[in-house]
C-alpha cells in the first residue's frame, strides 16, 4: 500500500498549491536517536529545573487524582493535593541556584528514588500559573503519575513517570509529523534537534505535547490544502490535533489555519474539516476559560525588565481597553519590544536551561545556527516547490502568531500601560518555527553544490547538535 507522500507525488504533481511532491531524504535511525535523547533529558534534568515545572507537577497531579476544575483558596487558584507532593517540591528538592555554581550530586537524587515519605494527609497547594490551563495539556503527565500511584511507587518515581510519558507523547507526535512531511522535513528535524526543544520535551511541561501537536498540524496542512479529499484517518487525526492544540494555547490557532488553501473553495471537504475543527477548538477553549476557574482578574508581582522595580501586572481586560484606546501607541510598543528582545529570543529558541537562567556554551549556539542553515538549505534544495501564494499565506500566519504571543503577554504579564512587553520567551515561538522554516525554504533557491554539501552535512550536524545539548545539560547541572 502506498504511503501518503507517494500518493501526493503520483497524483498531484500539477494540482493545488503543492507541486512536484517528493519526500526529502531522512535517515530513519535519526528517529531512534531523537527518542533516546528525549528520554535522556528526562533523567538528566534535575527535578523542577524546567521553567515552572513545580507548578506543572501540581497541575499534573491534580488531573491524575481526578481533579478538573480548580478551587480558590488562600493565595489564589490551586487544588488540595497529598502532603508529600508539596514536600517533594519544597524540603526534598528545593531549587538550586545552578546559574551561580550550585550543582546536583547523583547520589543525593538516587537516595530519594525509593524513599517512601512518612508524611500523610492533604494540603491546599497554590499554582495560579498552571491552574488556568486546560487539563487536556496534562493528560500524558497525569497518566504517568496515575500508573505510578497505582503501583504504589514513591513520590519521586511518580514524578519521573509523569516526565517519561510526557516526553514519549511529545517526541512520538513530532516524529509522526516528520514521517509524513512531504516538504520541509529537514527544517522540522533541525528545530526538533535544538537543545531547548528537547529540554522542554524531556520535562514535565505541557510544552512537550504542544510542540508535538503543532508539528503534526503543520505536517498535515500539506494534505488538507490539496484538492483531493484527505484519507479517513487524516480526516480524524487532523481535527483532533487542531482541537488539542487550540485547547492547549489559543495563540497557536493560526497554525491550524495553515490547513486552509488559497485555491480551494471553502466548500471543499478538507477545508470544511479544518474550519469545523478550529470552530470546535475555539468553543471548547472559551468554555474552559469560562468554567475552569481561570481567574481573569489574576495579577502577579514581578520585577520589570525595564525599570528593575517590582510592579504589578495589569488586569487583562483593562490592558485590552488601553490597547483599543491607543492602537498606534501599542503598535510602537510591539515593534520596539520585538526589535529590542530579538537577540534574547534567538538565544531562548536555541537553548536556555533552568528557569531561563542557564546560558549554554557559545560554540553550541554558533553550531546550532550552522545546523539550522544546513537544514533550511537542504529543504530548499529538494525538487519540490510550494505555490508562492500559499507560502505568503503561511508567512502571514507566522507574523500573526508573533503578534498574538506578544499581545497575550502584554495583556497578562505586563504592567498597565507599559511602553514595553514583559515575559515573552523565545521558546514560545518554537511551535510555529517549522511553518516559518517551510516558508523560507519555499522561497529560497540554491545550487547543486549547496545541495550536495547539505546532504553530506545534514545527519552529522543533527547528531552533534543533539549530543552537544545533552553534554551541556550534564555539565550545567551535575557534579561529575
């Protein structure tokens, strides 16, 4: 039975926005390397050393014990959890200032692996940052914790079980996307190999599933924009992936819109499936926002990146009214913030471990840039082109996501009426980078010499990039 890319190649050479489809070469053994790397990151990242992992653990545990809706208590949104859950994040594994030279010792972690806590009872735990997220984002972590709890495993093994299943879910979704990509596969591989991408996949963060879903929706967009109907499994898988992605974080909705073709009529079956999935995702997202205990008036105290003084974030609706009252002023804030923070975003995309405090070795950043260029040129050198109109539509979507992400942080993480945007991190842009890379590869033209060079350098570059990230994590966190 022919695979999907073969069907596209044989049947659609002159139809739709995608022409002359051929599969980019991809060594299958790289998939095993990615799988191994994701699981290695699960082990080498010390407990709670991923951004907000403490709060993600609380939320995952809430879902694992059957909690869906949050409760209000002293300090804000949270849930009643076992006492040993709170103990693990506090007295057992307090956060170390790794950026200041504090390191973890393997023996100190191992002695807690099979340690059973004598603590009993429950306690209300506050985690407002994660409490507002849809529980669907935490199903993989919750499954791992649930199984470990059923086996009466110690609390630390429950934590690692949650990490393991979360990493497995994220990396398998990403590899599935790569396997069906008819164009831009090398770009997606390069982005997956970045230290920060694998670091997030190997943690308890829902970013693992978000990355996997975003990669999968991007890959399946190539099939939905074709005139021929998607196969039955695609007609089911794509809307489920779209709904899951929108429920996770609404700012990534434009990735789903990549499935719209600029040439197919809206009455086309594929287009109706995408439209229906987006509509369902929006409805479910708004329903969770209304019923899930979002706490729309939640405000946080933070240190301003501009004034270096502690300030209070704005109430989102009040900040939105400010934007609507002064749209041109906000456009200035948006543009200047992006330009000002662009170098920080690039560093964050490639890799910034810990709670965004650990800078990787400079040569690793330079090599990551080289590897990404190799992947981009390799995709651009493939004998395939995407219609420029479709590429332009995808570029518009990427720019739209940039604006949405920045605006979301201005609404929820920035003081009222500020002339800057606070809290945006480079890793927030990773979900739409494959789509952006595809656009760049589609417009880029290369020579046969470059094609031969990138074919030779592709696999070695990916291996070195993955190995470099793993080594950097080991050196950053552990006393050898």
